């Protein structure tokens, strides 16, 4: 599924991202505020949803191969996070919806 | 700052990392002068004088039961008690070091205790050597000259841009979460640019990142070293303490000593070390309370079969 559709469904605002971010294909999602759990994952997690707004969220997402990250619950995104996301070519989004609500919305559009 | 200016710092960090990784047995003086319980302070004085040493362990069937230092000798001299038994003047309850401990633990011990030398014992608790500051200085000088020679050789050979050879050391400070992760990002980039398969890059990134987080979250500070060649990535983490009481427990999933603040950063779920072990082909941990922890993780870049064929 194209990232553009996901962004629309989550009412997500793009903070930074590569030029063609709309077309990025997302097939797997990982939602967690516990970076230790994220790092235990074995597959490529193309999209990460988290309400932990720290630089470590971006780093952890980068390690598990995420191409996009959505910060839920209207959390403030710091300059350092934006720098890191740019450096790793990760599209960074923010949404006002809480994490559970975001996951429900994602579930609805990703279910075939 | 240009790369040129950064280099001395990197090489000094490397020397530090290298000597941290040495075993105490490689550095200690193995020729030890020791006395038995029934020797006199006069005997100790003679030994110290003839061999220019400042401390003599007291042993009972090879086990260390005390140590007589220059200080004890002076006290006995003052009291005119040089013919008395060493047991009356020695310091009992001696802090010993195990010979297979990494040298970094000994360096912490010198910082923690005010002793000028430590008797070194083997697994059977028998005296096998003695470690002084002088031993550490010698090791430092040896590694410095080795490093210098290596740098000279490297500057003669042009570096191939695609080469997988890399040695790099990062210093990490307590609670510096902002910089925890920098090392793994850099190493990840380095491997990716050289065409290492993404799955392997990820395992290296996970191991080094978890170790970085451990250093900033749990230690009072330490260093993370990378030694990479075309066959494998070796990651070593050394810290100065506080040390892990039960390493077995620390390797149990879900066991954690993290405080609230660490947890608020998304860590401290007790998955760090088990996760490093999970992604490593070879894994080793050593720790001593009050002295530090050393973790080593090796990840093969070629499958074992390929290694065997070479």
C-alpha cells in the first residue's frame, strides 16, 4: 500500500521525507513505545507507529528497516529527530490520533 | 574539525580499548616474591630491598592470606618489631584479582581502592602474580608503540575505498542518550556502502545499538570498539562499572535493573543483552561488581563454510 494512502487515513502531517515519499510501498507495520521490542523484531518493519517522540525512536526504526515513522498522539517532534530522519531517508509524520486509534485506522485500510 | 585533527583522538581511544581488552595474566609480573606465615618482618625487608619492590604477599599453601606493604614495614621498624612474625603486621583480607579478568577491571580496582598493588590469583585461588601500576604503564607503552607502527604502515599504503577493514572506538557517557546510537548508525552506513547484505548489517546494528544503550543507561561510562575485516565484525564493549552481580540473570529476557527514567526512553525492558546474544555468532560477557563489564559480540560476514574453505 502506498504511503500516501496511509498518511491520508491517519490525518498525518509530513514533517520531512524523501521526494517521492507518496509512492513508498508499505506492507508491514510495527506499533510500539518500547524500543527494546522494536529491536527484537525479525522482519523488515516498513512503517513504525509510536507515541515515544525521541531520537531513539528514529534510530530504532532505522535499524529495523523502516521507511516511514508516525509519531502518534500529537507529540512534539524535535530538531534532532528531524535531522536523524533526513540522514536515514525516513519519512517522518505526526498525527493527532492516539496510537490505538492510529492502529485501528491502519487496520481498516490494510485489511483486504 | 578536520578528519586529520580527529585522528590522534581515535588512535588514543584505540590504545585504551586495546589495553582494556588484555587479560591481567598478560600484563602482571609472574615472578612473585611471597612469604609464608612464619616469616619475620626482617625477611620481608630483605626481599623488598633486594628486589626493589614495595609489597609482599603472605601465602599459606599458595593461597593469599595477607600482604605486607612498605607502610606495614615502616610501622614495624618504628616499633622495633622487625623480628616479629609477618602475621602481626600484614594486612589481612586482601583484595585479589583473577588472572583471566580483563585489564579494564584492574584499572577500575586501582581507582576504587587505594592499594598500590594487587595479588593475582588463578581459578584455584592460588597466587600466580602481582599487578602494579607499573605493569599497566608498560602495557600502555607497548600498545602505544604497536599502534604507532601500525599507523605508519597504514599511511604508507593507500586505503582502498571499498575495503572492509576498519577499527574504530567510540566513547560513551552515562545518560547521554542523545549520542547513544551514533556509533551503530556510522557502522551501519559503513557496511551498507560496502555491499554487506542487509540482514547482516541489521544484526550488527542491533548488537551495537543495544550495547550503546546499555553503556549510556547502565554504566558509569565506557567505550565501544569495532574491529571489522572481510570475515567478521567484532564489537567489544568495556565499561568502568558498576558491574553486574549475576550475568546469568542479566541474560534472562525480561530481567532488568533499569530505573523509571531509562524506561521513559523506551528501554529497560530486560531485552538488551539477550537481544545482543540472539544476533551474535559468538557472544561473551564478563563482569565484576565495582570493576566493570566487558561484552564481546562477533558476527560473521561470511558463512562458516566459506571461512573453512579458505
